[in-house]
C-alpha cells in the first residue's frame, strides 16, 4: 500500500478533477464544498491482491474507489470465499459504519486490480453530515439499496438451481459493466472465472459448464476470459 497524495491534496489519478464528484452521495454539493471534502481525504494506492481492510477490523473510514476495482468478500472457517459485491470507480464502502462506534467490518475488502483509494475519517464525515444534512438522506438511500441487493444475493445463494445462480451473477455484472451495442450487451468482466463462481456460490467447474450451456443455447457469447456478450437478455432473466 502506498500513499498517493499531491501537494494540492488531490490524488495524482484525479488529473485535476475532483474525485469526490464521482460519489453519488456528494453529487448535489457545490464545487467549493467538494473541494473541502477533497482537502480532507487521504489518498492511498493498493496493488492487486492487497487487502484494504480485513473482516473484524474496527471501522473508522469511508473508502472511495477513485480508480480500479475492489471486491468485498467473506470467508468461512474452511477459507472458502463468498464475494458480496464488486466496486469500481465512484463506488464506496464503509457507509454502514458511519453511524456506529467501534463496529468491526463484517467483510474483507480486496483489490482485484491496481487501485487508487480516497478515504474520509469518521470524524470528518461527522462534520460534513452536520454541515450538509442532505448527505444523510443519500447515505440512507444507498444503505437501503445495498440491503435489498444483499437480500437478493442471499435468496440467490439459498437456491439449489445453478442456472439461477449463474444467471443472477451475469445480470449483476451486466448492470454494472455492460455496454449496449446493436441490441446486445457487451460485458467487460472485472473478475476471473473462479471469482465469478465464488460470487454465484458454485464451483468453478459448474460456472464454466453453465456458461458453455448458455452459449450453446444462444443466450450469450464468450470472447476470451474477460468479455461476455449477452445476446438474449429476456432468456437469461427467465432463469431467475
């Protein structure tokens, strides 16, 4: 992990843009207020595979992904990983813990690429929330959205239908990383097949087999290990 902060307080990766503008909860603020937030942020870089935090660490910061991708994961006693969420530019985590004291993280955050991170301490966030109470509402909206997403993930993991599990992950990734071209959705997959399997709660062999089956059915097309083209979205959704 490296500290990455220039003389002006901006991340080098910001390229003179205000990184906090990428974050939905700050989107309504004026530039002068955004500049104040940036002046309060710490800036760090992580290499692929590095931990930003471990499950059980005491939370004290809001983490903002300025550049790169991060996975939030839990591990069972046998070391098996369950991916909870994939975060990319403008995403953030730690918001659940801004309203509690000395609460440990219930997940680990791991860089899945080279990552630039901006952080805000809990004390600084407390000051921002007092000055801009509308941020509270946006944080609560985001918390509600993520709770719904978690409930959907738990429901998907509880089923024995592997088609449904794989389809759920493909739809999640397409929503976040898909680009529509000629009525097809091109998805640049940010994780490898093993991580996709972990996200879905299946084995890597099952994930590969199901992707091949979906391709045979004409629902999708794979291009290497990093691109999946969804040809028939309605057919994919029918598996849920």
